[in-house]
C-alpha cells in the first residue's frame, strides 16, 4: 500500500508542491504520491481524512495555516510559538484504542509542525551573509532591522525566524495599528533603517504577475535585501523592482524546497 501525502489550501492552481514532491518520490524510488486538496471550506477536512486511509501527512497553505489548528490534537513547540502550522502528521489510532483516547477526529491523532521557519532561515542566511548583514557565525549587527509585509500565517514563521537571528522587525499592513506600519508610512528614513524586506503576502503570484506590494521602491539601495515568499513566477515584480535598485534578492523557491523536505522528514520520522 503506497502512502499518500497532500497539500491543503485554496486556491491551489499556482502551487508547485505536487510536482515537486512527486518528482522527488520518483527520483528517490519512494512508494508514495502527493495530491492537492483544494477546499473552499476547511470544515470538510474531517471527511477527507476519514475517507483517505492511506493519507499520512499534509502540507497546509493559504488561507488555512491558522484555521487548521482547531483540528489538531498536538502541536510541536516551534509551531506553538509561531501560532501557525504548515505540516500535519496523521496518525491512525487502532480501533481498540480509539474508544479510550480522546481526539478531535475519532480514530485519528493530528500533530502540527511549522517547517516554513526552516525553509526561510536556511535559504535567507547565505543571502544575508552576502549582503554583509550576518557574519560567518550567523550573528547580525545590532542595528539590523526588517520589514515584514503582511500579517498572515506565513508572516508568523518569518517573525520567529528573525527573532532567532537577532533581527528586529516591524510588520507592514494595509490597515493601521499601534504594532505595525501602513504602506503609506514607509518613508525614506524608515526604508533606510530597515535593510531587510520580506514579502509575506500573495501579491504578485501568478496569474497576477503585474502586481506588487505598495512600497516606495525608489528608496531601495544596494544595501537592501528583498526576499519574496512568492515562488511563481520566480522573479516577481517586487523582486524585479528591487533588482533595478541593486538590492540583493531571492524568491520563495528555495524556501519551498527546504520546507518541503523538512515536512517529509516529519512525516516519516516514526517509520
């Protein structure tokens, strides 16, 4: 019986996860398949889990990284700290145990992880070293600061990764709040003080390739690092505009690959 894994989210037309995992399974001779679960309503998830007896793990993407938590029986400490999950391990409880073991979905035990932090951290650190923001020991200058564009589930993992690297940060959103800036507040001085800019919004994702976050690109310099979690297209308008100003840039493709491999390691660590 081959094992099944999948991606939960909506919409999923832009996602490369299915192709990436299935090609990797084929290349490594792994008897498994990866499928998409494009759900407009996450309340339908229990039906899928109960009707798919070989489904062993899920990745979770927009808009369910936080909504998924209500279905979980357990979260690892990193996911708890982030407050969002992108990886789920599905454990089947034997019938004789399921009557004694209280779980959210009878017969199943779901544990959540967040591998976005692994994929982001491991991919951005070489870029930060190249830009002179991190030294070879992974330490950053005391005055290093970042702007996190967006406040969704993905941004929560980025926040924790930056904290672990000792980089201060400010969230940027379209709505006003004492804890964050709006795009209209991104002055020349703010942009100069924040050398790292990370797009955690889906703006610019295919097919909307002519859109980009509304930051003042004219204030970017060759001292800035611009990282886009969007990976389709590989060079978004956000990154293209940053490159024009000489900034160091990276797309979300490297993060996708890193978090995907980390997810599979969680799914199979008890095999």
